[in-house]
């Protein structure tokens, strides 16, 4: 009897010392939620650390230059008659007013009679000259418009593709550049220019040359 009891006690002691080992499948099931929580925390941390990037636009800026005191860019543009080509170099040795305009620009239209009067008064080949540059309109559109407002004797070059506008850095209309006899831009007038303004600019050029 004592022997049987001792045997049973020994087997119970042995069983109590055995460690239950979980199966690999059970381990995987237990670890999957932990991996999910870790991945979620990692994604939140990465998103928090990212800075939003501003949207960028593609554009071609106007050339960087000083407003005045730069060599007037040369060009060749067709005149309104469609026959002649004109260039600032055609006026070498003479002061030149270079005026950018369009028929849809109200202050441009207001100043056209003054420009025409200036051309009539300073028509000598060795005196001050004026050349207007129309932006983006066809010869038929320009001629029809000038006829409607009664402006007939105005030298008009056509910058249909607005390349010269870009080269001079023109941003607003009307804009007038005052170029001295050496081909250097000395003054720039933004907005409507009057006959009296042009005479003042001429006197300023003369003072600068003396």
C-alpha cells in the first residue's frame, strides 16, 4: 500500500514540474495584433513628421533688369503697312520715345492724339522720334481702330507675339521708354503720357547730355 502511494505521489510531482509549451499557431495569433498596433503607430509618426509641400507654377518671368539706365534691346518688327521693318537702331543718334499700347487699353487710347501731335511737331529726321508698338493685334484691327478715332499719322510697329514686350520687361499698359541718342533707356513712364511730359523728358535728356 505504501509502495502504491509513493508511486502515485512521484507521478504527481513529475506532472507538476512539466511546463506547458504553446503551439506555434497560437503564438502567431497572439503576435499579429501587436504587429498591427506597431505598424499603425509607425504610420502616424511618419505622417506627423512630413511637411506639406506648396504647389508650384511654371512660368517664364520677364528678364531681370534695372528699370532705367540699360541698353535698349534691339529688335525688328513689321510696321503697320506690312512692308517695312523697323528697329531702334534706325533712330541711332536721336532721342526715341518707345510706347507700348493696345486698343483695348483706355489710357492708351487717351494718349494717342498727344503722340500723334508730337510726331507732327518733331518730324525732322535728326530730331526726337517716336515709335509706338501695338501688342497682339493684327494690322486690320489696328488700322480699323485708328480710323475710328481719327488718328492717321502715327508710326505703329506690330509686336503680335509680344516678344519685344517681354524683352523690355513691360508689365502694364501703356508704358513709354525714353531712350537717349546713345541707345540707353534713361526714363520710363508708366500710364498715360501727355505732350507736356514728353517735352519735360526731352529737356531732362538735354541736361543729362550737357
